């Protein structure tokens, strides 16, 4: 089957992209041949594949007409959304946070579900591989909540567990010693806010970045609280953290159960908690997969290869753990 679609000139220019990069990405995600000459797009292939391709092109044209910037990754987001019977515009136009030229929005169906869950529920667990935007989106939503004065402070925490290396006796004060553990959270903060603003918030206690041990004995009211790398908590630490929840607060817990740095005999609190709290109202679990990795495409391949290897060796690796 052969179908021709006449595009608006601006749409055709955007779809062509730099050196036809977007067009090549489009063809790579469709099961038919794609040709663009001027403002005329030609689709050739099986009738069903051409119909699906035409739907993708229509969605992209609408996004471009609404001012959405199209990149090769946008093509993938649109095709996946359509495969999941979701509206691509509903996902890509849900802007979580804007900072200068930076616009943070979901890029996959699961990211959209994650964002909606954080908005809707009190405690959200985001579980999945590296590069799926779990921490980045949570920090963006926290910055947005703070700017709207829905909360009075942001609290970011991680367990201080070494990822297979010994840092030894580091120089400096307490924060300098734990900085290597908390650096990813600082990086996400600086992507959302001006460095001067981050420094001011840290000095005034509006933003707190601290090891998980610092949460013990506290009640956290009017706060947006994010626990990162939760796969490295013990069940006792996880219970301690969750029971810090105060009034008018939200909690987001993120982690990847395939990257546990605890001793083999130690259970992960993130694995145990999913069995304990899966049916509790006000708590939601959002699980990401390899298809949600939005970093460099090679990262997705690396994650997939490691997951395949872990599945083959799972009985020998961590016999006491159950996903």
C-alpha cells in the first residue's frame, strides 16, 4: 500500500530535522518505508503498517503545530504511547517543571503514570532500572510543589551504602563525608534551580539533603520527601522512613532492585515493602522497564543485557531475595 500525506511546510521542516535525523528515527520506529519530498510525505508498506504510521505522523503534526519541539526521542515516545492506546500529547505536554530553557515532562507512558501517581497519592514507589527518570521527575515535582507553596520544604535522602568500593575516612565535616552518596540528588537539584537559589534554600533549611540515618525520630510535616536508592535500605530502615510521614506531606521512594549493594544475606527493604504495602490505600507502586530508559540508547541495551544475565543466574546470586 502507498499513501501520501501533504504536510504544512513548518511541520515538514520540523520532521526532516537536522540532516534528516528525525525522519530516520521515524522510519526506524515504523514498519513501512518513509519518504519526504518537500512537504509531501509518502508511506509504503502493508496496509496495517501504513495506517499505524499515518497515525504517528498525525500525532507528530499536531504536536509540532502546538509548538512542541520534535527530537528523535519524541518519535519513540509517540509510537509507544499509541501502542499503549494513550494520547501522546497527553504525555508529552504534561510539563512538570520549567526552568529557563529546561522543560521537564514525561517521555514514556510509565513516566506519565508515575507523575500522576505522585500528584494523586501520598506515597509513591518508583521501581525500575537506571535512566528511567525516577529521581529526576520526583525532584522536578518537588520543586514545583515548593514554588506553588504546597509544601514548606523539600527533603532528599539516601542510604549511605557504598556501591562496591571503600571510600575510607574522608576529610571534612559530616556533610563532606556523605557528599559522594548524595551528589546525584544535588545534581538533580541544580538542574531544576539556580545554584544561588539552591545554596540559599540549603542554608535556610528549605531544602535538606541528608543521609537516611538523619530521619530517625523525626516527624516530617508540610514536606516533599524523596528517598532515593531505596533498594539499599534494610526492612527496618524502610519502616523507619515511612513512619516519618507527617501532615500535608508527600513521599516518593525510588530504587532499582537489580542494583542492590547490601551484603547478600541482607534483605532489601524495597523488595519487602512491596509485599507488605501493596494493598494499602494511599500508596501506589509504579514499575518501570527497559522501555522507559530515556538516556543514551546504549544505556537501554546495557540494562537489558544485565537483566538477561541476572535472570539466568538469579538462583545462584541472591537466593533469599524475591522480586
